[in-house]
C-alpha cells in the first residue's frame, strides 16, 4: 500500500474536495496525512483525517483571509501584505521537507496555491500531483481571456482582450520570478512557465467540459474529473432548524469561509426577500448575528454554520460568492444561481455560470435590494436557468470525482511516471456514458 501526503492551504474551499479523495484512499488501505496550518485541525478531525504536527506555514494566508472577512478588497490586502501565498516560502519548503523525510510519502498531493509542498516534493525526489479546486489558469490553454475578472470568452479575440492578456502576463511574471528563484536555490531544473503552478505528473481539476470553457490543448497530465464531494466531511450533520422550512421555495445564500464579512450584501438580500414568496437561509460570518436578521422579514434566517449539501437538495436557487465548491455543489443538484464574485478566481467561476446559462452575475459590492430581488425572481421564475443547471447536473452525474481521482493517484504511486489521459484532446474523465449512449434512456 502507498503513502500520500496532502499539502493544502488553511481554507475550507481548498480542503473540501481533497477530503473525499483522502477517504477513498484510506478505504483502499493506503496511508494519508495532511500538512497544513494548525488552524484546520478541527475541520480535518471532523472529517476523520490526520493533520501532522509541527508544520505552521500559512500565517500570512490566514492574516489575508481575516482582512478579506473584515471587508477589505483583494488589491488592498495585496498592498498591505504582499502575496500571502509566497510569503515565507523558504521556511514553508524547509518545514515540508522535514515532514516528508519523517513521514516518507510515496506521493505528495499539493494544492495549486500551496507551492511549498510541490517544491519540497521535487527537491526530495517524490512524485507530486496537483489539486486544482479553482478554475484552471488561462496560461495552460490558448485563446482564453486573461485570468481573474471573468471576462467573456469572446473577449479574448478583441483588442481590449489582447491588451488585458498582456497586462496579465506582466502581473503573472512577478510570482513566476519568485518561484523561479526558489527553484534555483534548491538546485531544481527550470520548468516551463505554465507549469510553475501545476504538476506535469498529474493534475486533478474538479469540473467538467459542461461547465468549463473548451480546452482541447490542455496538457495530457491535466484531468477534469468532476466534483469531488465527500458525504461525511464534517458539515453533513450540523444542526439546523428544519422545522423552520415551510415548503416555500428555498433560496440558500453563502459567501464562503473567506469573504463572509460583507454585511451590506446580507442586508440587501434580507431586504430583497421582504414580502417575497421564498424563504432565504443566509450563512453569515462568525462576527455577524445568527437567527432572525436584525430588522429583517420573517422569511429570512441567518446561521453561522449549515449542512449545505442537505439544504441544496431542497433548494430552488442559490445566491453565492461564486466559490468553486458552492457553485459545483449547487449545480450538481440542478440548482440555478445568482453569483456575486468577491475575488480570487470567482469572477471566472461566475462567468462560466453565465456562459452555461445556469444563472445571473451581479456585483457584490454595488448591488442593491431591488436589483437583487429582480435577479432572484428571474432565476426562480425562468425555466431556462433550471434546465441549464439540470444539464450540468446530468454531466456531473456521469463523473465519479473521488473514484477516478483515487485511481489516478494510485497509478502515480505505482508507476512513478506521469499519468496521461488516453485521449489527449478530451480532458474530462467520465466514469459512466452519457444518457442513452449505452442504450439507456
């Protein structure tokens, strides 16, 4: 049996899709352990996973998350802290190398923004795979808009799109130079610039071509495996006042675990729901009140934690910050969305929701109650959004993200060779044929 060491940043959105893989690997008799900041110890323990002690890299990431939760924008955090994902990188690499020497993994599985784990694995001669819980960067494919704001795909061919892509290359060059310096200091050979973030051995992305833009030129080590969702991941049995639900259409609202401090958006959502024929459940940040929203209508409930997967099975719509996990979990249940991207890759996720027809995109920082009400009404009232979400859900059901991902990780551990797609131009790895392709309805 093999040993897998996961290097993941201290954010739930990055941890969550790896938990199902860790559980499958353990079920098959493999050893799995996590290296991350101690702040995620409780979350991993609830999911039955082991956090190795003595690895504390990630303080600056958590500091940045606190500032975002307090209402700062991403560019303000970058000005104040620099790049949180590169801060203290030499110390992070040294700490991960020490863990790797002690724990002796056969494979390191690192998050796309957790560079310390990838560099440490390469320095120690350990095969490493990448977990990509965000939209794949544009520099891994040709003909896509600059990464970040979520520009329409067609804009890549415009003059403005080409200029934006040039600016994107300039911005990208700064972290690329930092990573290049670290590689040289470790005596590692130069890697092609697009692959400073992802592994050429094996990269797993938790999406499919039903939601992602076409990418026929992806490197064959990059596999789209569909959502990776663990039924028992620590939040499935959270308490919730189920008797509060009265059978009206249910709208779930979540701004995730980093951008959850934006009080004006919750106020706008509560006001938008006043007198409307739906019930709104808002997952709010720990600094904000739970229960009846202050001054809000009786059909609005605020909670600090929620069993999101169970709620989405009852939901008619979701209002989201366009985080990958929340959007994929909603679409897996055929739930259409109103998406309000806050930062990170969320503009890219939001634009893909619009492109596949499964929802509307709004401005988190500018939208008012009446516009948000109109958007929720449109998503609830139009069959087209539900049909589009159902199409994505049907494609997701053809996948087995945890199963396929586990198979690929096992193959990497066994062969210690790059795990390449059998059909290089077809990035999605399905576990089941399309409806009707095998004679079924």
